């Protein structure tokens, strides 16, 4: 809060990861420290969803932006918690958002640097659980971040949907912090350079909506995690050396966004698919390049099971960079406050309903 005309003041840092803007929000959002990070996410996704819209829609944002709202952690080993907000809603985990959050915490000094040159582990908590971000520093600046996160697994293999005028579209459904619909792009005649065109975005939307129509899966540990809202276009991978894969892949977020980076969760989802096919053992790597030319590298760290599904734990790396430090003051007569139901931002003692606390 600042000044007689400002009823809400937000402070954030814009961090580019593979050309995509991630808004790491430090101040101005009065969420309580008590309930779990997941419960805070669930409240924001309902009554509090105007905040997401404020930051990823015009006039202050764009649909391809991502938001990472810092919030006190509950896990005793975490240094910070954060809730992820995107065009598709609220993922439980995200590789690029974790990279951006760790970068912003160190670059802002909110987590003190322990070294100027080398690797520092930033311990974070997402709605899906604990995650480590290993940050490479050079002369005190963040150069790269490697994230070890959620277990990834093929939840439904060799599935199909029927689309009028297209026919049968085959896909695998993979969990990697959100449910990913993994589609062979060549099977629908899609070239990488056309993946962001209106026709390709409309096709991705049709596939997602067809998958959603009869979706009934629950995560074995997390329960109801919502409908699939990610699609990853896969162009043919090639093995350049034993266990070293190269591929082009593009991640679509429903509705209407193709991100500039291949996304961390899209990259490890493809690794999980390779693992299930017996082509990626522990130590295998995948350099996944988006249609825009941004590359993330993922690797298989270990194998396990989630419910009845074989799973992998992974590490995925990228190079986040701070591009701006921002403050937004919303005056009392701002139409956005009423249009987006943001009056709750005024209340510094915000508490969640007792049923969620």
C-alpha cells in the first residue's frame, strides 16, 4: 500500500526464461502463512483468480506471461513457497517457473547468496511439493538453473481421440506437474515453423477439448488435479550418442498460447515417454528445442513408481535472466479493481475460509 490514491501496490521482477516472461511477485498480495501452498493455490484459482488475469492480460500483461507468487513455505526444509499462474490456470509444478523464482530470489537478495562463483541450492515449495533449484553463479550473477522436481510418469499410453475433418489423433498422457497431451506433430502434418499459427493453435485446442471430454484420471497421490490443459507437439527425436537424445518440441497452453521455450515440464514429459519405451535409462539426456529455437536439457536422475505407473525423477536446466523490476499501484477508482474482483488486495490480514484453513 502506498499513497492516498493507491489501494493496492504490487512489486515483482520480470524474469525471461527462453524468451518467455515470468513475473515473480514479491509484495502486495496478502495471503496467509497458515494453510498449505496447495490450499492457497486453490483459493486463488477461485475467488482470487482476478490476480492472475491482472498480470497476464492487457493492459499490464500478455497471455504467454507466467506468474510466480511468493508465499511463505510450510515444508520445514523450504526457503520459500510459490504459486504458479498461467493462461491454462494453476500448475502444481513448472520447471521454467521454478528457474525464474530461484533466479529472482537470489538476484533480489531475498535469499542471500552463499557464494559468488559456483552452485547454490535454493529449496522451494510448490503446490505439488518440495523442489530443489541448483543455481549456477558467476561473479555473483545467476547464469543457469537446474531444477529437480516432481515425479513424472506416463499416466495413459496409446490413447486416441477422433476429430471431425482430421480423423484419429494418437496421444500419450503424461503427468509432469500437470497432465500433458503428447502428440506426434508429423502425424497431423504440422511443421515447427507453423506451430504458432492460428490454425495450429486451433488444432491444439480441439485436441485438448476432445481429451477433456471424457477425462476421468486422478493423480495417485495428489487426487483431483483438474483437466489436461497442456499439449506438447513432438517432432522426431534422434539419438546422437548412446543415451543422448535431441528433439524439437513445442508446448501449447490452453487456450491459445504456444510458449517460446519448450518448457521444463514438457521436456521431462518427453523423457518419461522415452523411458517407458525403454529408450532412456538413468543418466539419459534430452536436449529439447522449441520451434522458437530455445533449448532446455533434461536428464533422468532415478526411476521409481507412482501408483501403478513407472516413473522417473529428472533434472532440467535453463538460463533465466532478470529483465525488469516493476511496481504497479492500483488507485481506488481503477476499473480493474472492480472488474477483476480485486478488493481483497486491500486487506493485509487476508485469511482463507475456515473450510480451507
